[in-house]
C-alpha cells in the first residue's frame, strides 16, 4: 500500500519568512495530493490540492509543487503570519483512499 | 449545507468494553472515510464506505469495524477496547465524481480508554 513520509515534524519560522514542508510517497499510482491544515482543537481543513497532471499550483500565499518522477511534493507558504501556526498534513492517494503523513507542527513567531 | 457531524464528541470507556461512533456526512455525499488520529502517528486510514459497501480498508485489526446506512450515515465500532485505542476518531465525507475529490472532515470523537 501507499506510504507517505513528511518532514520536518516541527518547523519554527519568523513572521514574514517562508515555510516549506516536504512529503514523499511510494505508490506511483497515486494521483491526488491534498494538504490539510489543522488548528488546535479543530478539524482538518483542505488548504490546497494538486493532481498528478499538474506540476505546480498556487493560491495566494500557498503553493504546492509535485515531482512525479521523484515521488515527492512540497507545500510552500510565503510571508507567514501567526495565524498560519497549525499542524499541516500531506496526503497521497486516489479515488477515496488517502494516506496521510504524520504531520508538521508549524509555529510562526512574532 | 451543514457540515459533517460526529457523535458523541467525547467518550470514556474501560478496557474490554466496546464502543460505537456515529458520523453524518454532508447532504448528498455518499462516501464516508474513517481515520484514527494520535500524536506522532498522524491520520491513519481505517476504512471507507460508499453506498453501504466497504470499498477500502486500512491496516487495523478486526476489532475495528464499520457500516453505512442507506442515508449515507456511517457508524464505526471498536470491540474489546485496548488502552492504545485512545485517540481522536475522525470521519470525512466526499461526493462522488470523476477523479478524487476533497474530503470534508467532521469534528471528531475523542475516545479515552482507561
């Protein structure tokens, strides 16, 4: 089955800096790669996703890149703000089965 | 549209007991997935139901089971509870279409096994 590894497990940045979270996956059949943000005590919410026919996708301050050959994808957050502090999960899969990484605790410091 | 709801929100059980958790998907969504969330392990996939049929299953023991009703509501059951079953159980629903679609998560049920 699919195996997703996510790094780093914790990330601390200064407000205004960029943050990058990386994930690798094992199943070449995976064609859907979402990123979820989970604030403390709240449910995970989708912030951006990318499909295997696209190499990069951007939505305001967040962007995701996908390298299918190397089987890795990354989340980029620019101009970080305190409200970006949360746990971020990457996922990989297809259809209705998603395998998630173990999460990255992002802390944006003032 | 109302979001995904889960009941109960909190549960405390003792080892050896069994528990049933409920998930109501967004209206019109027919796929319901269940995940176990623990610190350090992230979100681990339990199973996914569509039209009352289990389509996908994760690597959990047979003590974990589920079902889906004709109105797409889903239940998850854990029998013979163990301390390690303490976790946040999340369900997520999605609509059916061409290709994978966004999963919408519920607030979760926090299960504590004593």
